[in-house]
C-alpha cells in the first residue's frame, strides 16, 4: 500500500455491518427523502445505472420527496444529465459536469473491454483510424449504432459492422441523447460526439473518482471501489491519498476508507422501508455487499446479469417486488416474515410507486405474498 503520509488519520476503530449500512443509506438518500434537485441528487449518489430507461426514475423516486417523471426527463433533455457507457462499461446517467472528468478516468477500462469483447472481431482493423473515421462521420450528426456501423464498414467491407460500432462506443466518448434514456423509451440507441454537446473533456483524475465514490458509498475497501467502477490501480491511488482519508476496520479486519468529514450516523438510526429499482446503486456499489444483504439473498437478487427490484426493511434487502403497470399492481415477495408495521409500510411504498408509474390504472393494488424461505 505504500508509506502513510504525514497527517494521515489512522484508526483501529471497527465499523460493524450496521454502521456501514447506515452510513451508505444516508449518503444514498435512503434514510430520509431529500428535497435536493435532480441533477444535484444524481451527483451526490454517484450517478445512476441506466441500462433500462425507467430504472433511474424509480431510483430517484425512492430518494426524493415530490419527485415527478417530468423532473428527470427535463434534466435529460436539456443535457444537465447525460447517458453514456461509463462505470463497469455499462450505461449510466451522470451530470454533464461529472461526465467531463469521469469519462477520461474510465478510458483504460473501456479500451480493455473493447479488446476483451471485440478484439478478435476487429483483428486487422486500425483502431486509431477507426476512431478518427467515426469522429468525422459523427461530426454534427446523430446516428444510431447500426447506422454508424454501416458507415464505418464502407471502408472496411470485410469487418464486422456491429463490432466496429461497439468498438467506437468504448474508444470514443459518445452520448446517447434524448429521447434515449427517458421514461418508456425503447428502440435503437442514438449516439453523438460527447465533446460536441458538452465541450472539451478534462484530464483523468482517479483521485477524484475515489473521493466521489466514498462520498456516495463509503466507508469502503479498495475492492469495493474497483467493483463499482471497474477501474484498476485504485489501491495505489488510495495509498497516495492516505493523508486525505480516514481508515477504519470492518468486522473481518479489512481496512475501510472514508472521507474525514463524511457522515457516519449512529448504527441505531431508524431506516425506513423503501422499494428500490432494478439495478439500484445500493446493490452494485460494493464487492462485499453484506452491509445490505446476506450472501444467500444476493444469490436470489443478483441472477446472472439481472439485478431485481428489491425491498429494504430496516436497511436490509428483505424481498423483491414486481410492477404490473397495466393492472395497476405491485406484487411483493418477502424473504422473511414481515411484521404488521413493515407490511403496512411496504404497502404504502407500493402505492406511492403506482401513483408515479401507473397513474391511469385504477384501482391500484399492492399484494404482499407469504415469505419465501432463503
């Protein structure tokens, strides 16, 4: 890890799972709904997974008081928030400000993903020439990924046009402009040059990545940081930042890092029931996810590439839920038996989601099934 710098705040204090849980819930706006504006909220919670268009809306709805679908749609349409291939090489929604510094930090990750996923299918293709060609093709234009692949293949007739287009998405900073990423949008994904829409990007600053991660998800280990971002070399970056961070131990003896003045609420702070969206931040931000769910529950919630919508009870994943918008119905499947107060709170949260996501379906219904054994 390297030598500790003068002024580093070393500590042997142990943070138990419940302490880690409450700290992360607080930073994720899940201990109390916030009145923060949409853009600021997205920055505070470290961006939003946006593989499915509706998930960011449901994620913000669980965190913000008075949230409306139009609030997020407007922020996407006016480019306060942008959608792109980012953390872990998956689609995320971040602020335009954060994109400018975050995308350069992720360049090595995305280049590695391109090699692993499409290296064989682009063998013999000059990737620098491919990127230059794509930049010229996209200048002043919005194209779908399929259209871009077709144009790139005109000068590479023997190449796989799908691999060409996907390679460009990893190697060249691109955005997916509205209506992509807005409520209920499906179909082809448009791409534009990020620098045309946002201006020049900044230099890579992995120290900023560490600080912003801890502000949103800490306290955490370097393995957690890597699991969230996909970025390698963070152990060395954290060592270099030793004088700027506090250190603790978790219950297993691992070192966890945090910002010195970051909030760490009392472990006995009440945590309200929440219905989290699929692919929610809270479920994807740590290598060790036992602060929010047991390993047994993780296997039921994280199935292959799917992260199911989940129910939080006392800050822990305690079930899953399914939304049928046409029927105006939410079905909740608890993993453990819920007490009367928790059942009432889950039902109230379900009706709150239905008022947002299925306002025209009436009457609304929330059905809580019998607990299924873990």
